[in-house]
């Protein structure tokens, strides 16, 4: 039985148990009016298939009043090949009558000092609470890049080398519908994860960059990556930050991202976030 983590008057905050998931799917569906219950149920199923991270909750935290869920904060935890632990905040919702306890929920969920916590899609009304809890901005804009048939060397493959440090990450994301690639260029092998995405304006198919070691790595391989995604019907890429020396369009203020922890995450490392787990 999971013991309470924190308590305030009639409210307590504790780790989510698997038996809580059906009721939390109902709570989140009410809280996010544009979502459907299947969206949360399917996401919970993907979370259950992720490898557990020692010392981290399996699903996140629930805020209870008289044993009734009144708030929830999902945590998608992962360990990077270098040993760092990341935890993505997702599905953060507190019933209107209990909003005063939002700080209790987020403070409890983000208390480990050795963990880098990421909020990749916070709504504007939550930004102040995040900043009060020690979160900082690490991305404030997005770029759209046109895939071009530029000349140059480089080979792209969907076969993941067995000795690649990110091998398990790439395989896990491929199983969740992402496009996991490696690009070999000038003797160096670089891993990438993309999520196919259709944008509305204009209505075209793009590849959203979910993971790369660095934006410079993406720029180095953009030629062979462009040729590969064009053959798959995508016309370009979407990624965080301003990208120089390639044909791109940058929009400031698009999808701001926050972090709390020992160091800022690299731009375009959105592996194991709600962008993949919940779609």
C-alpha cells in the first residue's frame, strides 16, 4: 500500500496506483474538455509498457480529498544512456475548488534534486505556478524547415546498430509509431527520432523532431535526412529553437518549454514525453 507523501488539512498527495487509472481517466477527460477518455486510457497503456525507473513513481501523483481524486499530475520518467533521469510533467489538472493545492501537487512531484523535470506543453495559466516552483524556460520558439534535395554525402537507415547508446530509446519510440533513424556521415553515426505530423496551415505532412543529440547534429545531417523523409511523403521538419544556415521559418513564443533540475535539457530532446506517449 502506498503511503501518503504529503498532507494538508483534508487533502493528501500520494503516488498513483494502477487501480487509480480508470478514475483518473475520467478526471482528466473532464479537465481537458477537448480530449476523449480513450486518449488517456491509451496513454496509460503506453506508460505501463515503459521500463520503470528506480526511485520514480510509475505514473505520477494524485491529489485526494476524502479519498476522492481532485487533482492529478502524471510523470513520464526515463533514464538517458548517460545515466541522467528525466521526468516529463503531463496531464496536470486540479478541480476548480482545489486549485489552491496545485502548488502542493507540483512540489511533491518534483522534489528529487537529481532529476531533470520537463514541462513540454504547459498551458499559460500554469506558467506562474511552474516558475514559483523553480522552473525555468529553456525553449521559446519553433522552426519549420523545408526538406531539400541538397547534394552531399550521408547514409540514413532505419536499422539501429546494436552498439548505439540510444538503441533502446530508438526501438521503444519506433514501437510507439515514431520514425527512428541513424545517419552515418563522415564516419560519425547520429541517432534521430521523428514523429509524423500533419499540420493545418498549409495542410502538409511534416516530421517533428523528437530526439537528436544536438541541433548541430541535425543540421549536419539535414541533407540525407531530407532525402529520406521526402521519399516517405513528408515535406519538412518541425523542431525547437531557431535554426540557422538552412531554409527555415521561426515562430517566437511557439510551444515554450520549462525545466527544473541540475541542468537544462538539450533542445530537441523530447523523448519519452507526452508528445509520444499521448500523441
